[in-house]
């Protein structure tokens, strides 16, 4: 039988959070250990910061990402918690492992 680590996440909630192009790209951008904020993602997609911020909050509320308050909501930093990053480019939520070979590496823009 295939066993997985229980990392305290609800698989349905996390997978639902990942099932969006913008949120998937956000996870890809963070898979290398980088932190991102809504203004970066908004610029990439040509979307408004408030809408992108909602997408990032969905990831944080699901547990797929963590948020650290910034000077204002636009600068809240989002990351993949280290316990889900066994190595750069791999996000392992315990019930599913995602490989992002093209993930930007932290500190290497």
C-alpha cells in the first residue's frame, strides 16, 4: 500500500486551491524557496493587485502556502512552508508531490 505523511492538511482543500492557473503559477514561483507578493504576481498576469491577493489568500487559507504580513496587504509575503519543500523545485504536501523543474530558485532571479 502507498502510504503518505500526514502533514495536517485537508487534501481536498489544498487540491481545490491549486486548481487555478494563477494559484498554480504562484506555487511554481515559490517552489524554489522564493517568497512572492501580490504585486509580483499581478505584474506577471497583468491583473489587479486586489484580485491576485485573493488568490494568494486562498493558498494560505488552505495551508498550501504561508503568509507573513508586509507594510500593507500588497506586500504580504507568501511562501511554501519549508516542511513542504524537501528540495528546491519539489513541493510535497504528504498526499501529493509536485515537481517544478523550472521553479525560480530563491535569491537567484
